[in-house]
């Protein structure tokens, strides 16, 4: 099974470059499953139902997210209506939505997508390691291909999750920092890993935000509004090839377009 994953998509610039390259990337990589992290898609903060529908219309199969999923209140009922939009599974269970999606891919085979969020330097959530155990135990035994979006700030926590799940899932790919790392690998028991996939968004910025806004806050320490930047849009992602019979990764590579 071939999986295309697109990193945190930031604002209008991020959405535009995704739309520009999505179809060609899917054709180039013969993607059976396309996943995108959408938590910054609406002007950098959260996502709206309209934008989610646009992503699905363009050909995204599953949307993952993170701590910003709650920023737009109108997304709350949508989370319950569309199980292909995920919020991290380790938020308390009475919150809207789900953190796991099981779906039939274009190859005709089923795959699972699990969304988790770290706790280091992040808003409080339940333990992602133990929640991962519980969610994996719930999956039907015939599901072999399991993709994990580990949304977290700390490199160490994401690396630890990769090792913790090695051999139990097909891939653990980190999101949240908007900065791509160059450590893609296949761990000893067959799990593909990348600490952070980066963002699809404006690079003439500070991780997607207008640079002057961020510099001003560093200089003054006064809270101020952040706005999504617009210049030098680039797309960062990852391509993975998974053995559908065993669930083990055969190949991982970073994807970059500008």
C-alpha cells in the first residue's frame, strides 16, 4: 500500500499549494491513501467545515489534527458527523469526534489512521502511550496497515513513541513544529518513522506566522494577535510504501514541493 502524507497545512497559502500539487503527487506516487494534517488550515488556527469539505473534495482521504482542532467552534458538530476528520485520540472520550479512522483505500485494502498528541510542552491530555495501546487493541485483527500521526512539540516524545510502537504499527510520523526533520528511517521491527514532516505553508514567516508579529512578541513579551503569512509557499510531506500483508514498512521518503 502506498501512502502520501502532507504535513500541517497552514492558512490560505498552505491550502493553495496543496491544491496545486495534490493531484500530481497522487499520480506520481500512485497513492492508495492520502492523509493531511489540517489543524492550521483556517488562517493558521483550526479548521472550518467548509475547508474540511474542500480537502475531501480535492481527494484527501483522512484529515488528522492536533491541539488547534478546537479553535473554530463550528467544527465541533462536524467532528461527530464526519469520522474522516480526526482529533487526537487521547483527548477525553466525551469530547466530540474520534481519534481513529478505519477505511477502505483505493487499493481495495483497509487501513487504520490513529491520531495522537504529545504532553510535553503541550495542553494537558491523557497519556498518548497508553491510549495508543487501547486503540490498537480495539482494531480488527485483519487490519495490518496502521498509520500514526504523533502531534507533539518535543522531539524526544515523538522519537520515544516511534520506538514504543515499533513492530505494532506501519508508521509513526510526527507533526506540530512545522519544521521538517531529516531522520526518516525504518525501525528494526518494521515501523517507518519521521520525527516531524514539516508544513505545507508560507516559509517567508516564522513557522507559518507573519514574522513581524512573532518578533514583536519576543521583543515586548506582550501578547498580540498572530496572522498567517502568505509568501513563499512550500509543501512538505512524506511518502510511504507498506507491505499490506504484514503491515511493515518497505520505504519512506520525504516529499518537498515549492
